[in-house]
């Protein structure tokens, strides 16, 4: 018989159809949901507004990412150990132990362990909370056994056994018990008793010290001097064999001269390299001879303890000194049980005689028998974290319900706090895990983004955030601007803007953007030109100030003729060209103005609107298209998420992500405002302005539609009649006069040129 498939419910979330997780049955059947319908595939376990402990428990393979398989396996486990899976939707931090499904093996463990926790904590009732399981040490503080195979000094009831546990911790160091105290395990107990036996055995084979309490000092001095004394004997033999080389084998004067100017207290190593005594060619080493300062202390210590019979040490006598304590030295070197030596020989023997080893191992075994129950307590700890946070994770993983909700108290787990900047509160803020990835991917979001570095005096940690601005103007936003950031825990951070990604915020803001850019361009151009002129003027002034004055006489022309004065006639063409250009521009502007005057009043409105649309229309269309494509997926992808569904930010929804300061409308006077016109003067100016405009419209014959013809129109009619009625002969005569006058002017110009 075919298994009936689970019936899913769907909602429009963020402009896209998504699965709605509403019941425990939905959670239980997550494994049946098509992967293509999941909003998120993997997401990181760090940097989110959800307890990282819960995410680590869900992350079964500990790879730092929550994958679909992790979510499915967790949902199956949770719904199996609970009688009612709908409890998961509440996201509570406490549960009645009777809610565990005791027919399930893990559910049975959770039930038993939860009840044990309540007993250990001395709590009545059947309600257990997350806070009850967080303090593991408190749970096991009053228990004798806790299943970790470790016993503490409080575990044994016998005083001798307590003393042994204390001695083990003191000499060998302990291991931490679940209660938080230092304890011992079976390995430490076995090692301790072996060391006790080894120490007693070693001490039983003691060898008498040949020099009493000073034997160890003698051995230490002899071992330090042995190679140096043997070096002396070899040098003495060579000097005896070759007397002329004795000076070479002795300490070199040049070596001492090389360090004589330095602080000799710092040259101990160099001095120690010299022979232990002067090389004179004698085979023996006189105990009263001057010894190298670097070795004299140890040499004198050895001689004072050994007290050799001869005053001159030979190789044989030196070897006999070493042989005198060879047996003792060998016994010392074979020492065992040194770790427990501090307890004292009598205490060690007593502990061996009492032999509490097996009794302590039995206690370890009793403790180990409760391992299953103790592990169940750890399981309860894990369950309580996941039980509280799992449904919230689903609302940010399978769907984006928490992000697109109308409830402003609910936040998505990737929203990290609030940024207050430029009289705005930006609620769409998230941590930046990898700035390099954000530089590459964030522009594709289509949002106006502000990146900030955040610091606080209470912590040395520095955090980077990005905030989306979805309302208002952006003229006062710039890199370096200071702001305040509040994280989800309420901690305040000092924020500094480090980067801005410029995208449209609204269609209205895009309308003014061309004019803002033109104004900025003109301002920059003016500033550039002014700076260039200022720099040129300063350079010219500095050059003149720094120039060396000369008194050379003015040069005379070679041919004795003076330089002709400035001839304005040569520049007549230039002036004429400039005048023609100005005239053409004026004619063009005048024709445009006349064209506007020729339009009806309603046509003027449409013409003005058309000009505005021609300038701002493209920017508004582009802004509208970008606003429709705004998407948070690129930002989440840059933080390690894998977004599997559209996550757009519509214009109405975007307006809910940023709050702008709103002030009441008040009639408040600015005490520093410039004094203006009185109310009567304002009325007079307004009426005069209206009168001027009306007269202008009347004279321009723009009010003819209302029966108010312009008085200037009669002159235009007379001029037209005169032109129409003028005889052709008069026109020809006037044309002849113009030609004759032109010829006369040309002739005069020729004569003037020849005279020049």
C-alpha cells in the first residue's frame, strides 16, 4: 500500500511562493520536502543571532555549516523523542518531562535523565528548563557517582581511601570530574601504587654515601670538572713532550687582550674556554696552584670535600676520586618513584601496607555503572538547546518567515542589530564575515549599502557590519561619517562608515539625481578652475618675488624706428566674430522664449513637464527597474550562505527596514534667522509680482483667449499693411540707395587703407 504523502501549506513570502512550516507534522516530514523548495541549502554556524551551541549540536559532522541533511536528521530525532511534535513550534526553553516519548529508546533516556537532574538539583515538579541543564557542575555537585569513571576525595567514605585520593591528586595531578572537582581515574590509581612500590624497592637497595651529606655536591662538582681536568693532563703531557710548544698550549695573552676592554663579568664563557690551570710542563695538577676563575669555585668545593692525600693530582688520583662514589652515583641514577618521594618514606610504606588500591578501583567501577544515566544528562542538555531554537532556525532556513514578517519585534537570524545614522534607524544590518567577497557580490544586491567598522571600549573585538538604507536622501552620507550601532544584545558600538555602494533608494530620490549630479559636476569644475587660477597666480607672484632685479638699459630698435602702437583694426575680425556668436546665442534663446510665449498656458505646463521628464525620466526608469530587483541573496552568499530561492526586497517592504525621524509640525521661530519682510510687505510684494506677471501675459497677447488683446498687436498689424501696400518702385529705389551707400563705404575704406 502506497504511503500517503504529506500535504504542505504554502504562502507568498517576500514576493515568492514558499512552504509554510506551521505544525509538528510539517517538521516531522521535512525529509519529504523537495530540495528545490528549500530557501536555504547550507548556512554557517557562526555570526548569527541564534545560540551557537544549538547550531553546533545540529551540525552533526562539525564542519561549521548547517546542511539540509543536518536539519532533516535533527527534525526526525526531535519528533521521535516527543509525544507531541507541535511543542517544537512554541520554541520554549522549558518542557514537562512527561512530554518525552518513553516508547522511544532516546526518549526513555531523556525521561530518566531529566528526572535525575531534578532530583540532583532538589527541584520539585516535572518542569525542566534550559537553565537547569546549563550548569552541569551543579547537577553533579551533590552526587557521589556521576558516570564519568572519575572519583573525587568526597567519593570514598573511608578516611584512608580519602587520603590516598588526595595524595594522588597532590603528586600526580588529577582529572576533572563532572562535578568540577579534581579527581582520579583507574589509570592514575594503578600508576600511583606502582610508584609507591618502586620507591620502596629502590630505597631498600641504598648505597652508603662516601662523603656523607656532601656526596651529592662532590659528584656534581666532579662531573662538571672532569672533562676540563682531563684536558689539562693532555696539555701537560704535550708540553712535557715538546717544551717549545708549552706557550702555545697555555692560555694565550692575545685572547685575554681581545676581551680586556670589555666587561669581563660578561665574558664567563670565553674565560671558561681557557685551560683550568697554567701549562708549565709538569704532569700533575697542584691543588694549591691558581685555578681558572671560571672553574675555581667548583674545584675548591671538590677538594674541600674529597681532601686528597696528595697535594698534586695525577690522572690516577683523579680517576680514583670518581671511582669512590661510582656505586653511589649509579644507585642515585637508578632512582624510581621520585614522583611520590615528597610524601615521605614512612607515609609511602604505610599506604602500601594499608593497600586501598582495590577499594578505589571498585569505586571507579560503581561510578562507571551510571555512565548511561550520566550520558543521558548530557543528552538532555543537548535536547533543551535544540528544542528552544530549532523552529526559529526553520523559519530562517526552509523559509524566510522571520525576515518578511510584519512583526517588527521578530528578526531574522542574520540581522545583527540597528545602525543609527543621519536621523535614520537601519534595521537591515548584518555582520560582514568576508569583506573581499562582499566587494565582489554586494553590488548585485541593488541596495544602497553602508559598510561600517564598529568598536567599543568594553571589548577589544572589532566587528564589521553592512547596513541597507531604504528611505530618504543620501546627500549627507559619506565615507568617514560617524554613527552608532546597537547589536542584538543591546551593546552600543561606535561605527565609522568605510565604504558606500550607491544604488537607488526610491524613484523620488532618482528624480533629483541628474540635477544633483549636474550641480556636483559644476561645483567641482568651478572649484577646479578656481584652484588652477589661484595656483597660477601664486606661482607667478612667487616667481616675480624671487626674480633678481636688473638695471640693464632698454634696448633700442635696430633700424631706429619705434614700435607701432596697438592697431585695433587688426582685431576687428575677432571682435566681429565674438559679437556674431553672442548674437546667435541671444537669437537662439530669444526664439526659444518667443516659442514659449506663443504657447497656450496649458501647453506651457506640458512643455515644462516634458523637459523635466526628458532629464529625470531615464534615471527614474532605471531606478524603478533596480528597485524591483533588490535582493538580499548576494549579501548572504558573501557570508557563506547558499540561497536557493528569490529573496527580493520590494519597495513597500523596503520602507519597513528603515525608520526616519519624524517631528511634529510646530510654529517655532528661529532666534538666529535673518529678519525678513513684515506680513503687509509680503502681501504687497506678492500682489506686485502677480500684477507684473499678468501685465506680461497681457502684453504678450497670451490672454487673448479671455478677450484681453495686447495693445502691441495693433503695431504689428500696421507694419504688415505698410509692407503689403508699398509700391515696387519704392522698394527698388530703397535698394538702389542701399547699394550706392555700400559702394561709397567701400571706396572710403580703400582710400583709408592706401593712406595708411
